C-alpha cells in the first residue's frame, strides 16, 4: 500500500513492472486452465 505525506493510505500503488507481472501471471494462469480443460475433453472423448 502507498501512503500520502500525512501517513494515510491512498490505495495500491502500481508501476509498470507490477502491472506487467500481473498481466503475465494472468496469462500463465489462463494457459494452465486451458491445458487442463483440453485434457478433460480428451479423456471424455476417449470413453
């Protein structure tokens, strides 16, 4: 959390790096979920 000069919290502070990491992590999570769904479909179709 970021703070103003008077010590009060002003919410989350974001810079380019943290935003980039957030996007990359979301993309990674999406890729993993997609692979899991594809595996489930393959198993279903084999039966």
